[in-house]
């Protein structure tokens, strides 16, 4: 269990980002939520490069919540880059999106997403989803051993 | 430019169609090639293997095939061309001698488009070639158009499902937060307004889900298999019972309701029809839902009947249109998508759906699933 571990939220829509952070707060998930706005910045952060150069890349988020439709570099491209990287191929990534289209679900799992969650329109359901996601990925889930 | 003139210009500017001529008779091959050469790009070959080679290496727009080619039976050659993906729809005109007309007919059976018996006039050949090329072009155009439209539909439905939900989530989320954090500063009226906003967003979300479902039905590939509607109906009904266990509803589902249909879509169809029967019989002290079949005009017709509130037949025409509802939401909730989906599922199967009802006398929905069962 690690309450300090960051939950990385990659989301371009400000409303959705704020609602997600609020939902985590309301669900009493204490981990800090770091929000990044697009796929390029997400990879810069995780690979500790660009404006995140110098960051300790081994300090990994508990989970990445990844939207699919992102500016510059889309969610699937981010997943592909992560899975191709030795240091990040096991990083837990949950696709968090409005879409329930078969092709999106299939593509996400094909790119080895750990999970696929649809953002509910109903805020109460959103809080429930955030609580379950937060508890599962920061408390219940056991991460791969260090040095993977 | 007039439309006619525009068409003529377009006709003139279109690159000449490529015609492959296969004829073992040297004199006739030269003669026909000369004739066709004025209008088309012609390649002429003299045996069956050369035909197969040519269609692979420089695909023609049309093939003229003499049935008596050395090295390969003419009818077999037609079959080979029809079996291959690339030449499945390639226009194919056969040439045959009077004595061989049977072979030409076999060739038509094997998928050739037309045939000519020798001797034939120049006009007979050129007219057939032109007609077949036009048909093929129109077929290609409409296939392209269908592909375009279905692609448009797909991105439209994607936009609805994805992009419309996002602002809706913001409206619901922030009004909920407003309620929680500042609700105390509002009077009862103000809080009621917030409730109305949230109810509106939920309704909108349901409509979006319904529309997306509807377009999914249109786009789904139909997988016809042997299904038992009775088993499927009982499964759907037990789901409804589980959702409202306190209700007492008599169920009468016939055995042996076997049909050929897409199981997933037919379940959605039954969910819509049985869901309605369940909903509209809610105020009935002795509710009853029946699923059965009867033969009618050589078709097997399936029936879903309830003894609920029914409706006046004056409105029956609007029943299957999206968003049309015969009851107010306060009376019976719903989006008006269910029967539109049912209609689309039945239509996709090549079947028909209709209803018979009267106010206070229940409703019966009839449907067929196309091909004989």
C-alpha cells in the first residue's frame, strides 16, 4: 500500500480532469493525482525527458488513467510506446474514456491495457468508479517486483 | 454546362476500358481485336492459362471468352474466375458456336454475365460490351457510395457516443457538486431546479445510449444461426423478473420457437418487446405475457402479447420511429428507442414487424425473421 504514489491522469478535457480529481477526493482516495494534458507530455513524464528531464523515472505512478482521444499523441500510441519500453511495459494502465465502441475496446486490449473503464455520465456513478479504481490500483493490486 | 453535355465530356475523358479478349481462332481474334481496339484498350490471348495470367498481372475491366480455348475447359475457366476474390465481379461475356450453346448456358450458370453465339454482328458485340461495362461501373459506384455512407455513419455515431457524453458529464458533475457544496445557500425552489438539471442530463445520456445502440444494430454483421426464441425469451423474462421480483406476471412461452437469426440481435429484439410488455402491463392486477408463433401467408410469425394498457391503433404508424412515444414519461418511462431498434433488427433480418392493440386491451407485436425457418 502506498498513499504517496501518484495516480497519473492523462486527460485533455479540463472539465473531465477536474471531475475526476473531485471524484477521487470524494471517494477518499488520498493519493496525489497528477494531471497531464496530452500523450506527448505523458510520455515525457514517464520517460523523464523533455520538460520532465531529470525526474527520477523509476518513481512510477500507481496507475495511469489514460483517455483515448488526446491531442498530439493519442492514448493508443501512448500505450504502444509504453509497452515497447523495457522500463514501462508492465506499468498499470487503465483506459478511462467515454467510448464503449467495440473498436476502441478491442484496440485498447490489443495494446495491452490492463483495464478499460467507461466514464459514467452520472457523477455519483463516476465517484463510485473512482473509489473502486483508486482502492484497487493503490491498495489491492500488487505491483511487479522492483527493477522490472 | 448542361447535365447531358457534362456526362458526355466525362464519358470522353474517362480512360478507355481495358478489355481482355481470349479466342483461339487466329483470324477471328484479330478481327474482333481490331473492332474493339477503336474504343477500348484491348489485350488478346489464345489460351486459358494466358487468361488467368492476364487477369492477375494486368486486371481488365471486362473479359470476352471463347468457350473453346486450348488447355482449359471454358466453363471451368468461368468458375475459376468467379471463385477468385479479385475477379469475382469481373464482367464476363462468352463466345460460343451454335453447336456449343449448352456450354454457354452452363457458363452463365457458372456466373458469366452474357454470351454470344457465332456468327454475330459487330453491333451485337459492341452493345453487350458497353452494357456490361456500364453495369460494372454503376455497381462499383454504388459499392463505393455504400462504403462512404457507412463510414460516415460510423464516425457520426462515434462522435455521438464520445463527444456528446463529455459535456453532459460536466453538467451533471458540477450541478451535483453545486448541490453538495452550496445546496444550503439555495432555497427549495433552487434545489429543485438543480434536480431538474440532473434529471435532464440523465435523460439525455439515455437517449445517447439509445441512439448509439440503434446505429450499432445497423452496422452489426448479421450472423444467422439456428436459435430457439423460446429459450431466449425465457432468459429475457427472468431478467425482468429479477429487476422487479415483487411483480406477479404470468408467463406463457411456447416451446419449439425455432428460427434462423442472429442470436445477439434477436435477444435485443426480445428485450425491447418483452421489456415493453412488462412495462405496459405493470398496472394490471393479473398481468400476462405470452410468446408464441403462428403460420401466416407461408411465413412463421412470432407473437409477443401482453394484457397491459395497449394503445389506439391511430398511433400505430409512429410506433417504430425513433423517439416516438405514446405515453408521457411520468406515466411510463422510456426513451422511444426500443421499438425503433426492434424494427431495425427485424428489417436487417429481412423480416417484418407490426402491432395490434386497443386502449386497455393489451398489445400484440408480430414479427418475422426473413428466410423460412
